[in-house]
C-alpha cells in the first residue's frame, strides 16, 4: 500500500554509494577512487536509483500480469475498468 511505497521511496532516496562498504578495504578504496576520478558519486547514485526503479517496476509488472492471467475469463468482464 501507500506505506510500503513511501518506505521504498525513502530507501531509494537514501542511496549513497560513498557510504557503501566492501569486504576488503582495499577493494573499497580502489572502487571509490575510481568513482571519484571518473563520473563521481552523484552520477553513480543516480544510476543505482534508476536501476532499482526499473527493477521494482519490472517486479510490479510481472506480478500484475500473473494476477491478471490467473483470473482468466473473470478478468475479461472487467477489461474496460482497467483502462478508464
């Protein structure tokens, strides 16, 4: 519902690649140095957020398609109400 959507939105808004940690501190330093020297953290944050939104959208789409397909003929009677 709305509460879940708000929570996911809040989580996406809190994406901060600069705060990410790696198992090996050397890997973390190397990766963060590469980000700093190339596109920067802000651009990587934007990319991560876009990728997550696309992934979430795909999951929602798949679930709706599954629900519509499972309803079968019952769904055909309500077709017009989906696209008002």
